[in-house]
C-alpha cells in the first residue's frame, strides 16, 4: 500500500508519534543536546599550535626536534686546555627559542567574531539534530516487528477493539501503530469501513510521513545558511582589512592586515565545515525515511488484509 501525497484534517486527532510518550521523548532530546554540547566543548579545547621553532646562530629556523641534533653535530672538543678555565662569552651561549603561544580551536573560532560565533552555534544545533534523528529515524523504532505481529494476530482473529487498544498503547508507540489505528477507526465507525479503511490508512500514513520530513527540515536550513554566514564573515573581514589600508595611507604592515584577512578565512572555513556534513546528513535521513515508509506501507497492507476478506466472505 503506497501512502498518498495529499493530506486531510480528518485525522488530526490521531495520536502523534511524539505526544504519547512525552517524558521519554523529552529525556531523549535532553541527552542528545547534552552530548552535542559536550562534543562541542571538547573540540574547542583541541590545540592548533604548530611545533615550536628555534632560531640558530646563523638566523636559520630550526624545528624543535632538530635543534638538539644540530647542536650535537656542531660541538667540537676543546683542544687547548687553557680555554677550559675561561668563561664562555654571552653571545656564544646556546641559542634561545621562543615558543609560539598555543592556540586552541576556541581561540581560532574567536577570530571569526560574531559571525563565527553564530556558525559555531549552528554546528551545535546541527550535531544535536543529527544525533536525535539517528536515534528516532530507525526501522526498529518506526516499524517494530513485535507490534506489527501483535496487531496482525488480533486483526486476523477479528478482535478489532483489542487491536485498537493495542495501537493506542504508549508502549507500542510507532509509525505503523498510528497508521493501523487510523484504518481500524474508519473500519469500525463506518458501515462501509471495509471499503474505506484503505483511504484512511493512506491519509494517516501521509500525515506521519510529513511529520518525519518536517523533522529533517532544520538540517536543510542549517546546511543552506551556514555557507552564507561564512561568506558574510569573509566580506566583513576584507572590509576590515581594506579600512586598515586606508587608515594607514596604503602603508599598512602585514600584522595590521592579518586580523581582517584571518577573520575572512576563518568564517569561510567554518561555514563550509558546518554545511558539508549537515547536507550529507540531511540527504541521508531523507532517503532513509523514503525507504522506511515504503516498507511500512507494505507491512500495513499485510496487517489490514483480513479486514477486506472478512466483509467479502
């Protein structure tokens, strides 16, 4: 049985997939956002500093691991004993190295300014919804086989009222239970229910499918606006750099331009990093919904088939 693309307000009173187990859904969302925030905070502490470098006597930059090796190769044994008692000149001492300040991911995000902060918040929201969808948009959650088997046995035995009660049970919360419930209500309330229950099932299935699609719309919106925010940060950063050039009469030093250019690059990167995985997840969940709904339609048709045969016998 294929769900239609149309909708109907007649089935607005059918229990929602989320309303019958509000406490469990609230707890699941709370855990989801806690995990997303924890992951975001952990990523912000990742150090991004490059290996420390030292400057040798000849001005050549030497990596931290290479400095000791180079010094050992250049040391020669003293041949004249009288030099052992003489103090070593200050300029002959081992070259000092200045380690660069270690920067974390949070420091880099702060370079993006307000736009970078908005993109970071979108990344946390996107991660939270991805985790929530991964937990809720699953075959075992939407089409639990034990619920489908129970309803199929009750309908085959002609126990319509117990089947309705089983479909309304919060413990049987699932897409297939709501769809079967709509067909059973139509079957019982109408004298021609055996001929009309299929339309009721199609409309209820379309309603539940629409709810699943609307859940994923947030990911689509985030995937669309994240690159736009990144582009906005790029423009603002370049404006800041050119304003610095104008303020110095065209003689701005590189370090004076680094702030604006860095802001432009950071926001562009952040927008792409958020948008690409978000759009991948959006497409994945959309395809998964299509697959689950198609399978649910076939399973519902098997469950409701005895109703049509009973009235025609």
